């Protein structure tokens, strides 16, 4: 039904000649996008990424391209804001095992179908502390987004972005960022996180980031029924919490609840046992809730992955 609805919408919005043009561009994007992922050398992947960007921009210049799904272009994330005011595209390109860059763009819906776009320039590699940084689209802390949550407070929209960053050879990151629009221009990062009673996370941050061991399946997800963002509590398998690449889930959950225009941190997001959908068959805590050291070393794959919404 969703595919049928999408097809009807873009067929109504985009004239047949432009639909035909976009089909051709989509086919080129599909092939070029795969080369970004499968290219044998950094030069091959860089060349493919450059070609992909040029083709994509040409496609987006088509009138009412905002409504075109680009379904077969699988190397990029394509998310509409819940209020359909914009669409955000993100993807990554691996230069080598330790350098992975994200690319993206925000396409704004316009009344006449013309293109209004903000390219996203990843500056995370040259940013000293990404949790403190607030910047526009030219100072973006890159991630591939898989979820947008829209909240409103005092007539202002706050779009919370959940994203993934395949950080380096040893660790991955998941990122909870805040997107707002100031004078109709995007701004990333906002100090609306209230974090108290935590020895791990800073109190005054502009975005929330968890970094963890490469092989560990770690969740940062939105539960619509509870209206909370929850994430796995992490523990070091070598008792070295400062080394992020040793952090793995321990079977417990923390999270954030939206209150009065803020995301408020909760050390224990569930009052009792977590719902069945979040229970992992293997955990690294004993019956009393204490971390069992014998279950840590060599048990980094201690959780069964659940699919991320829209990931």
C-alpha cells in the first residue's frame, strides 16, 4: 500500500517526461552508488562518490523531485520529516579502515516544486568535541540517519535525528542529534539535553553520542508507544571504560524522555523488566543485577540484534 501510495503521489506531482528522466537518473544512481560501496581502492570509491553526487544533484533539479522515492538507490538513507517539510539524504564513503566520511543533503519542500537544497559537509574529523558543537550544514557532524522524531515546544519544531557512524576499525558510533531551522536555514546541535546523576555522560551537551566496540550490536532507538528514546547501557569487557572500543551492551537500558522542550535523561528507562521485544537471550549480569566478569571476556556478541526502525 505504501509503495502504491508513493507511486500515485509522485505520478500526480511530476509530469510524465520528468518521471522518465528521473527513472534514467535513478538507474545511473543505483549503479554508481554500488561502486561507492564496492570500489576496490579509495580512488575508485572517491571517483564513484563524486559522480554519484553530480548525477544526484541533476536529478534533484527536476521539478517536484521532492516527491520522487529513489527506491532502488540503496546505498543512501532517504527520510522525510514527519511533517513532510523536508527530506534528508545521507550516505557514507569509506576511504580506508580508519577514515569513513558521511555525505548528505537536506531538500526543502517548495510550493512551486523548485529545488531548495542544503549540502551537508562532514566536519566531524576536524572537530575536537562533537558533543559540544553547534553548527550549520557546513559544519555537520556526519551520520547516516535512520529515524526522525519531531517535537514541538513554544511553536518551534525540534527534529531529533538518530544516526549511525561506522567510526573506524575498532569502534562504531550512534548519534542523537537535534536539527532546527533558524531563519529558514538548518542548524545542527542544541543544548536541550538534561543529564543528571550520571558519571558517564556530560551534563551540558549539544548532541548525544555513544561509541562502542565494532562487533557489538547496540541500540539507540525510539519507542513510539512509550514516547522515549532508549539505548543500551554499555560496560567495558576489559574493565577499561575510557577505551570506547571495549564497550558492549550489558542487557540494561537507559534513555531520554521529552519534557517541556528538553530531552531528559533517565538512568533506568523501564520501571520493571524491559518489554519482551527488548530482552536479549544472553546478558552479562547475574541474578542480582551485577555485572558478572566471567560473562564479559569473549562474550562481546552477547545480544541478539533487533532491527532498527527505518534502518
